[in-house]
C-alpha cells in the first residue's frame, strides 16, 4: 500500500522563522517533520510514498537526494582519487515518488493529480504537518471492517485557552488548555480509489465538498485515536513538538 503525503502548502504562519524553507522540512529534533511522519508508516511496514509537492518542492527533493550522508553516520575512503562510502544504519527499503502538484493547487486538487500513480484499490493519505503515535494497523483493520470509501482519523485537540466554569459570578473550576469534547480531523486517512470521483479539479479543497459529500453518502468512517497527536501549523506548535520530543517521559513515539 502507498502513503500519500500532502507537502505543497506555503506554511505562511511559519514563514517568520529565518531558517524556514517549507513546513514539511521544519525540524523536530534533528529530523524534518516529514521524516517523522514517514517513520510512522515505515514502522507499520509501509515503505512506498507519494509526496505531493508544491511550494519549494525542490528543497524536499534535495533533502532526500542528500539525506543518506547528511543525516547518517558513514565511512569515507579515498584511494587513487576514487571515493568509497560505507553507510551505517542503512534503510532496508524506501520508495518515494515526487510529484509536482502545482504551487497554488488546493488539497483535493493535489490528491486528484496523483491518481495515475495509485495502482491499488486503497491508499493512505496524510498531511505533511501533523505527527502522532497512531496505530496504522488498527486504522487499516477498522477501515476494512467499515467498508466505506474513506476513513479519517479523529483526534481530540486541546483548547488554546484555559476554561473557567462560573456559578453566581464565582469560578468553580479552572482547566488550563483542556481537551475539547469534539473530534477533529487528525489526518491519517485510508481511502479507496472511489475518492477520486469526489474531486473535480485543482480548486477543490478536500476538507470541504469531498468530505461533506462523503458524509452525505454515508461513506466516511472515523477512527478515533486517543493517543498522542500534534498538528504543527505555527512556530509555537513546532516548539511544542520539539519539547515533547525531548521529554523522555512523553507520549511521543520514538520508533
């Protein structure tokens, strides 16, 4: 099964960082967000990826063309002006298809543009800016049990503000950034090929008409993930993700 990752957005709310190239390459620890996402999939046996590129897509291509020597230990030997490189901790398998899906294409349009690269009945999909300790095996099993065209991972987000309960003008409780009651779109979809029929073109926002029409047709299942999830939309979100990564007692996955 292939995993499609949307990597084309401009990430305007993070562009104030002088080191910013594109959001998927912003680092958690010493690795880009995108690599952390791919590690989730590889941990569950999914090694084939389609990256939907857009804004600064060449930077993502460059990262993967060079990451073997930039991000890994290796031994360099030079004899008679011939270089030999021995890499340590090599990956057993990694296949990436890089697809330019347009600079201003919406999320649905990016998905539509990679249709010709999907050769199985099902594929995974997620955004290039959210990390989680999600059990993808459980997600896939749930999706197949429900038998719908699409399954989205639902997560519970934290409020950005403290919540105060009040009675007669007196605070009865105060919760600092509590988990909200409702479920939100946490990405990590599994989709059947029928999903392409719900997308019309480049201007289609996947989270609008396609998902609403799937709901109307009773074709959207929701896999409820109770574990760790962090959307990374701003510099502050990135700082929180790095803090979580560096916390040895955190819920963050370290495969």
